[in-house]
């Protein structure tokens, strides 16, 4: 497939397996393991062998349009942005890496705050960072070793916090 000339907001849907590796640009679904709910199926520890739409009430209705623009999977949690600028996370939340204000696991996608304007998301095993449409960088989750870029306080952050640099 040639995506030359397509904008970053080109609507795509992604096949997802255990680590949510993009496999197709036409459908956003999952199949694979869900130890911590990271596949968004609404269950723990179930191996889903058939792909399904993430975030729909009717898993059999694959025609339901879910317009996810970016996705980040980090082993035990997943976050994604939608075309309306909303940010959604699900899976393992022990360090607050879901950005939902607590350390609870989520079985299905849940919106991070009420804000819109999120454009890109990235994650590792215990933290998540995202960029907003104004270019600002926000991070949350495990703060050890300064991984969040939030200065001397390296405590875990359960909600997005803006990363700033001295010249801002």
C-alpha cells in the first residue's frame, strides 16, 4: 500500500494482537491475550482468537466506525487518540499510566479527562506521554528515574502533567 501524500490524520483502523502491532489500515480490532484488559475487550485473561472492534457495544458489527488516529501499546496498557482529539486508555494502571486519576485497571477504553486536542500518544510499560495540538507535551505514570521529565519530584503521576523546559 502506498500512503504517499496522505495527511497524518488519514483515517485508519488497526488490527491489534497482544502487543497491538498495526497489521491493517482498514479495521480497528483486537485479538490476543488480555491479562490486564489491554486488548479493550472488557475481560481479563481471555485469549480472543477472533478480531473485534475496540470500544463498541456490538463486537459483531464491524461496520461501526471507530476513527482512531494514533495508538500506543506498551505490553500491559494501551492508549489511543481519536479524530475528535480525545485520548483514551485501557489495561494495567498500577502506576497511573492510564492517566485516569487512579491506579485501577480498565477493561475497556476510557477517556482521559474531558479535554480534546490530543494529537499523538506514546507509551512504555509504566508511563505514557502525549502531545496536544498546541505542541505541548504531557506525561503521566511511573516517575522513577525522571522518566516523566517533570523535575526533581519523581513520584508516580496518575493524571497528565505538562512537561516544561526552562525556555518556556
